[in-house]
C-alpha cells in the first residue's frame, strides 16, 4: 500500500515541526534598513508498495491496487485474477500446486468486495487482514523527502487525468472444452489449471491495433496481444499454455515420488501419470477444436469498456 502525508509548520509552533524558516538578508537602496525574506520547507513521507504481495515458489504477485470502495475493490480482484496463469507458469514444481490456493485467494477478494464494500467504505488492509496473502515480502521503510513549500497564492485549476491502463473483466473469450470420458469441463479443468485468460488489452497505446491480450505474465506489458482477426491464434496459444502447465504440474504431481507426499497434504493428483497425461492431452486437442473459429463479436470494441460476460 502506498500512503503519503505532508506537513508544513513554522518553527515557533509548539507542535512537532517539519518546517524550517530560512532568513536571507538583502540590502535595499537605504543603508539604514534591512529586509528579510522567509521561505519554508515542507516534508512528505511516502511508503513504497510491496514488491511481492503473494509468493509461490519462484513467483511473486506484484502490487495489487489499494481501494476504499466497491469499484476499486473489484479492480483489485480483476488484477489478481489475471495473474493466476503467471503463477502456474513461473512458480516451479512442486510449489506451483499452491497456485490453486492463490486462485482461491483471489476469489476471496471478490467475495469481500460484494460482502463488505457494497454501499459502504472498505479497505485493502481490512481485506488482507481477513484474507491473508501467503509469504508477502516485508514492507519497505517510509521515504521522507524535503521540498520548498508552495506559496500562499492559490490558483484554481482543473486537472483532467487520462488513464493509460485499465483492469479488464476477467472473462475469457476462449472456451474450456468438455469431456465426459476424461471428466473435464468449465469450472473443472484437468488438475484445476484454468484455461489462461484472453480478454481485452489493458494498455491503451497497444489496444487500437491489438485489442485482445493473453495474460500469462506478472507484468502485463510483456503479455502477447492480438488483433481481432487473430483471436483464434490467441486461444490456440492459451490452449498450449494450459497444456504445458498441465504436464509440468499436474502430471508431475501424479508421479510416485511426489504423489504420496502431496496426497498427505491434500494436493496434487490421485491418478497414474499415464492417465493424467492422457487427460491433459485430450483436453488440449479438444481446446484447439473448440476455439478454432472463436468469434469475439462486439467485445473489446472500445478501450476501457471491459468485456460482457459470456452465457
């Protein structure tokens, strides 16, 4: 979380002062008089955001936005949701199994938004106190800076801020395939590893040429983006990413050297590695077929409008 405060007090104040008076003598045309000019120094204290708010193995979730109302809270949840695939991709086995826990933790933020932020103020601190992140990095020490205070002259100005990035709805244009034989489908992917998110591009400068993005990286500036006509390619890449993580995490968790320990901790797979591999492979081929002609329709036409939920 990032907070800042500033203070400006003259030295004669009886309270704690962070303001100094500097007196500069300057001579005038009359040798018998001296004028003094007093300027003031102000201080500002800023607490830098945490570099890692949730850690799984080799992977860290970057700073999740602060909030004090429901819309801001939902933005925090959306930010969290688009990080899930990067957890699977970079945490490393066997730690990557805990990305399931991270995904559920993101869901806890969403639940907090609807239960505690609706119609009243709320906070990220309160949310994290109730839904504690795993292995966050220690908070950084505050940074205090000194600068000249502004003059007392007040000029009224209107500042229009222009956003350069937004948090898109975490609703996938790609479809999770279904198989009764291998027991997978929407909400029940093999190994609990969801199909990576392909949704609206969150960066304005990139949006107009490539309005869709595959979210696989902690820093979304490094994620692949696609033009509208190449949405099938985006889903093809998403299917391959899911397949890779399915093999690297789920199949590995089913191997004898890991399965006994993981099962004791209610983690990992409970089937043979061969069966697990067959399920991952079947899901991959079905995913390619299901999304071969994906049509985004009118979604992501305008930057910052999000994505309508698919039925």
